[in-house]
C-alpha cells in the first residue's frame, strides 16, 4: 500500500512539473495541448422539420442521426450529420402503413427499419439489402448482442407476437402471446442486462361481468414480460385496475430493473371521460417485475389508439419521457434524484421517440415530423424568423 502511494505521488509530482512547463511555453506564444484537452465538448442543439409524420430517430455511431418515416407510400430513411444537415435519404420496397415504426443502427453500420408492413435492412449508405414481409404488425425492433434481430408487435390473430430473424433476414422463431380477448399488443422490446429480452405492451381484459370487453381498446393493462432468447417466458406480469392502463415503451435502468411509460384512464365505464381524465403513467419495476414506484401526470392529450409515448434514461440516473400535452403540444419531461426536474412543451404533436445522446442530451422525434436535439437540461436552439 505504501509503495502504491509513493508511485502515485511521484506521478502527480512529475505531472505538475510537466503542466508547468506547458503553461510556460504557452505564455511564450506556443499552443497549449492541455487547454485543448480540457476544452469542454460542444453540445449541439437544434429543431428541424423533416416533413414526415411519425418520426422515429436514433443517434448513429458517427454522432449523426438516422430518421425513419414514410414517403410516397414506401418506407423512408433520412441520414443527418450531427448538426442536423442531410447526408442522404432513400425509400425502399417495403410499404409504409400503420401507426408505428422504429429504426436502429446495426453492428455492421447499417440500419434496420421495422413497421406495420414488415422489416427492411439497409447498408451504411442506405442501400436496401433485404426485407421480410412474412409476418408484420411490428411496433419495435432491436439487434441483440447475439447478432439476431427481434421484432415485436400485434395484434396478429388478436395476440401479440415476437419474431426472431437471422442477420440476413431469415425467420428463426415466431411466438404469440396473450389471451382469448382481442387486441393484445407488444409495443417495445429491449435486451436486458443478463442478455435476455424484456417486452412491454397492452393486454386486454374483461369489462365487469364480461370476460372480454367489446370496447377492448378501453379495457387494458400494462403488460410486461421477460423472455428467453427464443421466446420462452421467464416471467409475465400485468399491472392495472378495472379500466385502462396501456404501456407503450420500456427502458432498462442502469441500476437495475425497468422503467415503463404509457397512459391510463379511470373512465368509470364512461369512455367519454378519457378526454379530461387521461394521464401519463410511469412505472418502475425491479428485475423480477415487481412494482416499486408509480407516478402519473395530468394534462395528457388522449387520442384513442395512437402510441405516442417514449422513454429513456438521463446521464445522471434519471428518467426522461415524451408525450403530448392537451394544450401545449409535444411534452418532454425529465427528473431524477441527481438532477433538476424539467418539463418543456414544443412543436411537433406527440412524443413519438426519445433517446439519450452521446453528449448527455436527447434526440426527440415527434408524431408531426419535428425533430429536436436538446442538451441534458432539455434546452435547445429554436429557429428564428428571418
């Protein structure tokens, strides 16, 4: 222990001498490498209209962004640099239809696009490599660390489904999940810390004395499952009461467990009450799926069926989510034990997609096609009228 301390002190002493020498030469007009090293990294923020509804977005390995949408009835990808300037765009042989879409960058530098019509894989320049339309109704997709792709969605025959693909698009596994009621849907999928899968969605339930509700979209529970890599169930849980709670997105928390975002409506069997009563609903679960925290926020703009919630973690161990406020537009909210609580309201209609970026900020895609890049406190440069 004493020897280690002596080595450390010696290194610090010599570092001090070295820095003193550098500062001396800098005073004589030489450029300081130390000042370059200590210079804080620029945090770039912007707002950009990509003229495309239902905008999914992810940061890419080069610091830019990949945007997924639809154009002319076809799947569409737009590649931006870190400033939000276009690098390329392309459309694909996969049709564009449905409420949702997702995009991820793959381990070989390409991109995987998933939507209601199927999945398509493109290379790093946006050139189509393959597509698979055999099963569809997809809401989300990921590349797993084992090299396979997983897509989730539904309803297919009234049930949710998980589909596993090889890296070249071959179907490996398909499994369905749910009850005898209509409209069970998986909305989101993530790889867990132990290499398994966790999925979130909405599961239908009965209405009073009926086993299955006729107005099934208003009788749902948060539905979370942890699955093995071939779809076997490790655990499955639902959360909610007699009315409506729908999970839309899930994130794996760095300190363990899961954060889930969605909405709720305690309509008391009067479906028209969801307009004034609907709330954003957040649940935190432990590794085994047990509820350890629940929070809700009033002011949600409730629209039947539309999945426009998204969730991510912050750089300081907190949570950020995106939704739609009934009066103020796109609604972005963050909080955590080590940071200030911040809410912003902006253009865009809905909070279709939010994820943390390399500079500890956030990239946000909206239902209305507005793309927003913020810093860690949700600040961003707004366009000025010329």
